[in-house]
C-alpha cells in the first residue's frame, strides 16, 4: 500500500508524507506508536496530524519534521529537503503581509495629513 502511495505521486521529489510512511514501514513502527512518542499525553491529536501528513493534506513545519525524525531515531535534518518549498511559501506570505501593512500605513498617514491641513 505504501509503495502504491509513493508511486501515485506526480512530484519528482518524494513528499514528506511518503518518506514518513516509508520510514514507519522500514522501522515497523505504527502511526499510533509514533503518535505516542510525539505526544504521550494526547496521542490522538498527534495521530490525526500524522495521518494528514501521510495523506499529503498538510505539510509540517521544520520543527515538527525535526521532532518526527528524532522520535524515529533519525538525524534531526532527515526530512529537511522541503525547506526550499517552505522558504518560498513563507516569502510569498511575508511579501503579502508587508504589502498590506504598507497600504494601511499610507492610508493612516494620508488621513493624518488631511486632518492637519
């Protein structure tokens, strides 16, 4: 089943969820076991998140990827090759945010100038 999931991806680079599923299979660790390692107090929340990662419905931030790698006994940077995509996405969000802030600052300055004049 995991091999079919990996083969079905059209992306040339393996998705985090594919790599995670393969690693879980390789280590013979269940999603539930990983969830207990990540969140012993509330494994159900972690299990739902792991399911979303594996299905490709959500991509974890770097800190989550590091936690997953460490929980599986891997190097902290094991899943880091997605940083480039995350950086580009974050840059787009930052540019949009700065643009909104700039528009609001200009509008506020215009209002104050009209009030003073």
